[in-house]
């Protein structure tokens, strides 16, 4: 393990039995898990190279229990790591040796469906897909659709501000949530927002979304639902160069078209996917675009024609257009299964998640190929092409000495490159532990201090999910200190008011 | 009143540091077009950002624009318009409502105020379009939030806090915003003579339809009586207008307008208004023209109420009946603008009682100095949330230097 976690607090570990007994009083029965065997499934999340058994697992089923657990932990200086379904790819739900792992899996109820206000109120353990399924009969759905949607929880989606293939047009999680109930580390329960479009005061919902479980534990969520588009059709377009495919994406956007989805795969990804699901992908192309148009039939038909013409103009060599729902899903099947498909051709893989200005794509791919040679590791690429979000998959074998370290170094180089060309470290998977130590690539100490000051407003003792997101932990008192002193004006020439 | 006009981000930092050292709160101003919104501020020193007015980078293909904080909104809008793009959240122009100079207003002022227009129901608000910012905190430090790409989850999303914070957290010096293609065509369906509750039902049906409605507004006849402009031109005496907008490529907008018209038959026979004429109507709604400061209701306080959309009609009807005031509805009922007859508290107490019953909130956007000093301009929050809000404020501005007291009465000292 190359990432250091905060030093376990021995005084907490020494009190483990007492702490477990106290937690059992709050959450009775099977809600507290403390045997090594039973805690095993909670040792890691989707970033499986990292494992750590927690001190104890607690699975509350009411907000009151969450509040009491947090209050107890706050009073006793015990760290807490929230967990939804454990599909995070950045290690956000990695337990701490001296911490409580607080699983929200029992919060499974859909509390209210309000079609008139186009809102659904759910508990945080409800899966992303279950929300769409619950409103499907009336022709509605919940728009953000991470590929993990059958498993990941809405609470985890809020914490990570998750995206999906449709977020170019319909937004990320943050653009589709209206409110939540959150429990602070002190045990205080707060209701933020609701069915109205905006909450009063500062946009706390906005900053809680994407806060990776560091600000509070979400115990209820109100999401916005949309009517399903009348129809959707997809084009599957092949190019002999990534540059040409990239040009096609740019031309579609500059023609004023924002497709429902616009995904790109490079040759290794195409081959892996085709071998796995037999979607009929062309194997002699360097890049494949899947572009989906959705909306009323007349609109979709017309835009399909426009996109096809743009693709031809960019030198596409193959172009298939779906004529049935079955065919559209077939086009997507390879893209949606890209991660497991790559999993079949390599014992292990690391999934990266940087975003770049789209114009930099050819450069970034060229540099990635050079890195691939340098590290002696293969890479397959899938992209959310419309918004420049790359998912390079680095193939390696953890059983070969040195390969995991090499893969991680390769991944870090890719992310540094993303920042260098004007992009960011993560487009949708979050920082977690995986990108934590790269944060200084993108943010100065001052930037990070400001973010951590905000953390202090929610969790002054730093007990909630410490060791994630921020490379260095500071005490709140230190962060809050003002370094400007009266009488010592740094800039004496500024006119006094 | 002392005004310091800064020319670059470094000068902003210097000025804020000097203010901190001297314990001198400062008011942050762009063009000053919205200075009358909020609690009266406890300061007589002004930091003016209008000279930070450059467009740093505009990349239509990347769907982003980066501008300095004080860039004039009107100029930026025409720049992106020249590439057939727009800010999808349709920022309102407050000039008519507040009675300030037409066309005034900076980009950062628009973000700080966070007043989105009719398309918010589909495209979100200012907060959904602010991708990144450079700002100077009340620690006197320049920090960066977010990034310059459309998709980013690296670190806390501080941009969300800056949007709608009325300059109380940090002084933005540069912002990156998402731009999107402007729709090719627009169509508006007009239903006449519906009562508020029936209109609310019609808008709810339209927004729950698959026809992708991007504007849903209702203007009662009495509110239109004294209006000038495009809305007045299509209005009949004492008859309400319910407007539903469809946008997109021409074939699609027309097709959906026809389908929606059929779907709403039970509410009446809708008329169709196209393109420029349609756009003029929505500008009127966006800018709350019926309550313009140049009109007969100039002295009436104007409230902005945000509530669950399907509950808006009943609330608005009750408010206007009880107070003798006027209301208009946007966002399918989720946004109510209420102009109420003058009163010492601007009707704050009675209005908020009603609004809270349906889990909404209300801010006074236009009001005399005396009324604004006497009441909470922004909706008071429950104790726990208010306390968290002040902790958030202190985490950016511990000595309460920036726009002191503008957002909450308690913090004036
Ligand atoms: C095969 C696969 C495909 C994926 N595809 C996508 C994709 O397309 N797009 C995308 O964005 N992501 C994707 N992911 C990543 C992952 O699914 C998302 O980040 C998801 O939102 C995590 O949800 P979870 O319930 O599993 O959260 P967890 O992994 O359990 O936790 C994630 C983080 O959220 C915090 N957390 C969880 N619940 C709560 C709560 N109730 N309150 C406070 N904090 C909480 C945790 O502390 C942790 O920091 C994929 C993952 C896999 C394995």
C-alpha cells in the first residue's frame, strides 16, 4: 500500500470492547458486526487494491440511530467512515483500523413519490436504478445513470456527485437533487432543501453533493425526476484515427447539438468489448463513437441525419444507425460492459477518471501511448467524449512484483497530464484515497486550506472520514487563524477607508 | 462613502487585507445594479470590481467561457450569442424591477445574486453553470474553486456556495461558466382566462408531459392591467395569460407544441406564438415587467417566493386575496413574484406564515430602506441550519468583512 492513512488511535483501539458494547445499545441485534469473518465484505470498496478491516461495522436503520451513533463517536473521539454500496472507485469508503464503518444499506425505503412536483423522497441505501424503476410505470426516470446503477446507492451518488453516460445533456447528481436530511458528526439532524427548486440561504445541498462523506451522513434524499424522452436512437460510428473521432465530437457540439450520450472507445477497448459481448463493433477502426439522440421522434430522426453528415465530413469509415430499441441497446452493451470486458483480458486493471478540454484529446492520447511504453503496461480507453471525461483503464497483474506500483505511477502521470493541459483530476469518481496525494497538482495550499475550513464548519474535530480527499490534515484552530495583523498593513499604499 | 476601484486580482487581495487589518467592513460592488437587495449593510467603504472586465477565454467548442468578475453581463451575452450560445439558466435582468440603469450588471454580480429565469425548470440555476472561480476570501487570500472543464468533482464544490451568496463569502475575481447552444426555435402556447389554481394544474400537466417544456408561467389579469411591453400587447382586459414554452430544432418545437396543445385541450384552446414574439414574452416574465419600478406599483415591496411547484397556485391566490396585492408565477408555480401594497413590515410576517406551511421560502427583492431594516430580507432559517450557515460564513470570512450583514440581520455587528 503506497497511501498512508492516519495513524490509528491506540487509546480508541484499547477500548474496542467497551465501544462495541455501547454501540450495541444504540443499534441492537445484527446491526453491529464485530467478528473478523463477518467484517470481511466491508474491508474494501470498488478500489479493491486497498483493504483495511474496520474496528467495527454498524448498520443502523433509522435516522435516530445514526444520530446517536455519531453523537457517541463524537463524544468519544472515534472516527467514522460512511458507506453505501461500496462501489466507489476512489477508495472513499475504505475503512479505518480505529474507526466505525457506518453502513447505510438498511435505509432501503422509497418514502414518497410526488409526480405533481416531479420529486421522489428516498432513503440513502436505495439503489440508483431502483428510483427509476419506481417511477417507470408513469413514464418518469431519474436521469444520472452511473454504469454501476444496479448496485450503487443514492447516498453514495450524492457523496461522489456521480455522473453517467447521459450527464452531458441531463447533468450530474448535483443538478438533479433537491434536498436531503443530513446528520452532522455531533449527531445534529438537519433538513436541507425539499421539493422547491432552490434552498434558502447558502447552497448547502450543493456543497454536500460531492463531499465524499466528509461533511455529514446523508439519511434521506429528495431527487428530481424527469419524463422519459419519447424515443432514443443511437449511431455507431468508426474512424481510422482518434483525431477524426475527436473532430466529429467537436463538430457535433459546434452544430448546436447536445446528444443524450456521446461516448468514445479506442482500439484496445473496442476489441475487449467486442470479444466479451459481441455487439458487432468494427474491429478495423482506431476509434468508435456511440452517439445517442433522444427526444420526440421527429427531432431524433432529423438530428440522426445531421450527425451522420457531420461524421461523414470527418471521415468516418463505418456508420450504423439503430432502427430498433434492441439494436440501440446492443450498441450500448459493449460500452456499458467495457470495465468487465477489460477485466477479462487482464488479471487486474486500474480505472482512471480525469477530465480534459476536449481539444487536447489527441495530445493526451499520444502522451498516454508514450507512457504505456515507458511503464510496459497496456492501456484501453473509454471516454465520455462530449464532456472530455477520460477513463483510461491500465492493465496490470498484481501478482507480478512491481506491477501494481507501476500501474499506480502510470495512473498518476495520466492525471498530472490532465491537469497540465487544463483539466482536472477527477470527473466523476471522486478523490478518495486514490487521488488524495495528487491534490496539490491542482490546488495550492491556500485552495486546500479553504476547502478544509469548510470541513471545519461541519465537523470541527475531523472525525468523519479522515484521510480521504486531503493530503494533509490540519487542526481547525490552526486553519481558522488570521495572519493579517492590525498595524502591520502588508500594503501601506492602499488608501484607508 | 469611500470607493476603491480595483484593477486586478492582486489589488482585490490587497484591499481585503487592508480592510481586515483596519477592521473596516467593505461592500463588494460590480456595477452596483443590485445594491438595494439585502439587509442594509453596516459599511461605508466600497470595493468596486467593474474595471476587472476582460474576457479571459471563450471556447465555444468546449462549452465554457472564462471572464473577469466585473465583465458586463450584456457584453458577454452578446459575445456568446454571436456563436449561437447562451447561459441556459436565463439570468434575469433586474433593471426594470429595481429601477436601475438598463443594461447594467456584471457577470459576478449575476452569479452572486443567483437569480435564474424561466428556463431554470429545465436547465438549473446559476449554481449549475458556475464551473470554476478565483476569489479572495475574508482571510485576504486568493483561492481557486472548481475548474475550467464542464465535468469535475475534484474537492468540495465551493462554486455552489459562491453562487447566490450575495458577496458575503468571498470576492470573485474571475469565473468560468458553462455555455450551451441556443435553441434554434421557440414556440409559446398561450392559454387565456385560467384562474391561478387551474393554471397551476395546466402547468403541472405540461411539465409532467414528455414534450420538454422549458418555460411555464402564469400572469393573472389584474397583474397585467398596468403592464407595458410584449405581455401587454397580447393581453385582453382582465384576462389571465398562461404561457408554455417549447424550444429546440424547428421541426421538433412545432411538433411538440401541437402535441401539447392537444394534451391541454381541457384547459382551453391554446394560441401559438413563435420565435421573436415568443422570446419577448419570456423576457417580460423573466424580468418581472408587470411589477416594474417605472409602473404604478413602484412603491410596492416585491417578494420572490420559491416553493414546491404544484402548491404555488393556491398559495399565490391566497396571498393576493389576503393582502390586496398582485402575483405572477414562473417555474410552473415554483416561483412566485408577489407585489404587495406598502406596509411597515412589507407583509413579511403574514406572507412567511403562509409560505412556510408549504415548505417554501421568501426573500424581499425590492423594498424601501426602512422595510429592509425592519425585517429579515432573506428567509430566516431554523436554528440548526442558521448556525451552520454562520459557521460556513466564518470559514470564509471570519471577521465578517465582506458585505457585512447583507444576508442576515443578526450578523450586522
Ligand atoms: C463497475 C463500476 C462502474 C462505475 N461506473 C460509474 C459511472 O459511470 N459514473 C460514476 O460517476 N461512477 C461510477 N462508478 C463509481 C461508483 O459506483 C459511484 O461513485 C457511486 O456513487 C458510489 O456509490 P456507493 O453507494 O457504492 O458508495 P460507496 O462506495 O459506499 O461510498 C462512496 C463514498 O460515499 C460516501 N457515502 C456513501 N453513502 C453515504 C451517505 N449515506 N452519507 C454520506 N456519505 C456516504 C462514502 O463515505 C464514500 O466516501 C462505478 C463503479 C463501478 C464499480
